């Protein structure tokens, strides 16, 4: 059952986000701070911390942008 769930989540991310060139953001509220990750289907950054969800997403946007720039240099 868990395998089917992960397959459905992976397919949905591909269909709704990555196929269209969008970036998928996920935020976890840890109680005392928030943690975010960002993925474009090829690159993924995680451990982007902030005191609010908005700050964590802002850090994730910055880190994915920087990773994509480094990828283009190579």
C-alpha cells in the first residue's frame, strides 16, 4: 500500500509540477522553526530553514536558483 502511495505522489509531482517546468516546494513546521525543500524534477535542495514558512520558502528559492546557475555553468 505504501509503494502505491509513493508512486501516486511521484506521478502527481511529475504531472502537475515538473512537466510544466514548475518548482515543487514542501514545508515542514518543526514547532520552533520551519524547514523547506524545493525540487524541479532534476535538482533538489533541502534543509532550508527559517523562523516562518515564508522565510523557509524564500531560502529554498534562493538555494534552488543558485544550484540551477551552477548546473548551467558546467
